[in-house]
C-alpha cells in the first residue's frame, strides 16, 4: 500500500499550486524543502540506526556558504549554488563522521547522538558571535537564484523546482534502500554486532550513509536560504535538528514517505494552532506529538500500512506457505 500513499502525496503536491493562493504556495514550498531535510534524518536513523541530532549543521552550513557566494562574489546561478550546497553538506558530514563514527572503536548510539548535537551547538554559537557572517542577525536580503538570464522567483516557479528536486532525491533513495546496500543497512539497524561476522565493515557503511544524508541536508539548506531570502544561526542549531526528529517520528521512521507526511502534518497543525492560541499552541502541539508517538509508535504512516509493509521483506517467498494458501489448508497439514 505504500506506493499508493506515495502516489497520492505526489499528485496532491503537484496540484496544490493550481488551487491555492500565493501565501499557501510559499508555505508548501517551505514544506517541500524541509521534507528534504527530514528525508536525510530518516535515511540515517530509520535505515541505518544512526541517531544524528545534528542534521541542521549540514543544512545551515550549506545555506551560509551559498549566501556568502551570492553576497560576496555575486554568484546566483543555481547550477553553481546547488552543487556547492550539496558539496558543503557532504564535506561537513564526512568531517563529523570521521570524529564520531569512523574511529578505532565502534561508537555507541548515545555517543553519536551527543557528538552530532554538540557539533551543531558549537557551530551555532560560533555563527552568533562571528561578525563576518552577520552574528545574531545572520545574512539577510539574499538575491534570487538565476538560471541563465532568468530569475527563479518565489511562488509557483520555486515550488515546482523544489518539488522536482524532492521527487528526484526521493526516488533515488527509494531505489537505494531497496537495493543490496539497503539490505546491509537493514542488517546494521537490526543486528549491528552480527554484521562484521558476515564480512561487512559496519563503520564504513555508516560513514557512507551519514555523508549521503549530509549531502541531502545541504541541498535542502541551499534551497531554503534563497527561498526565505535569509540565513541565520537558528538554521544551524539543535532546535531545528530536534524539530526534524519530531517530523520523522510523527510521520513514521524508516519509510521515507513518513518523513514527508510528518513535515506536512506538523507544519499545518502548527500554523493553525498558532492562529487559535498564540501563546499556548506549542503545548497543544507537544501533547499531540507525545500522544501519537506513544499510541502509534509507527507514526501516521502506520495508519495506512501494516508493519510488514512498512519494514519490508527480503529473500525468496516460502513456497510451502504459498501452496497451502492456494489449497486452503494450513502449512504442514494435508
């Protein structure tokens, strides 16, 4: 049933700009861009069991790098800035992976979580005190992205650009997690201590998937900076990293589509709750998230699909079970 859910979400996003006004087009463009960031966390946590609490670090570093290229050097071409954002996210993720994942000893989940969280916090504090990148004020008034002689304006053009990039990356990840590489990741997530006995270098696989997640977060950060026209310290810190964790937990860990649903649902609830109760809406939202995570650990996606469909199955089917189903008998009985 997951392909049915994926197709429905894609068609919904494709048709939204046709029926919505400009404000909502901008709102859902932001949802699409943050959906990329949520995908990056779902990849490392949902498929490889890496609890990274520093995804905002790759997101923000890419945004700052692209903003500096645009304001200091006048580079606005999307053909330069988006690859740069991806490269920055990849590079920062590799550096962080070398410190918290690729050591001589196999790191614990808590060590990786605290290491990535600390990295995010340290860089955020550095940005707040560094006048060259605007300090507390960040870098405002960014120019628009360009493609040749044409500006990519906020609205429907930027929306479909974000949708195209999200769809392409989603399909690539969908293929990856269903490949042999994805099967190894599933083994690491479920039985990490046994995988080395099968000849797999677990830390190398973790480093690769961590770097790939950094690349995706970097693309998201570059798109977000130019859509908002601003980049600031808040896009680097633990608050955004924690928000991404909530997106994925709410939508459904280890499903990819759950990350997108989580961003869409939480941001819509946040917007409407803030209109109804300006001061207390975070309390209501927090209780709602707590209820969903407690009562439905598989997230919102668990309402539509079974646990077997969500996790997936590998290997050849049991032919004896299939014959028994066809004959109407239980397995093992004549």
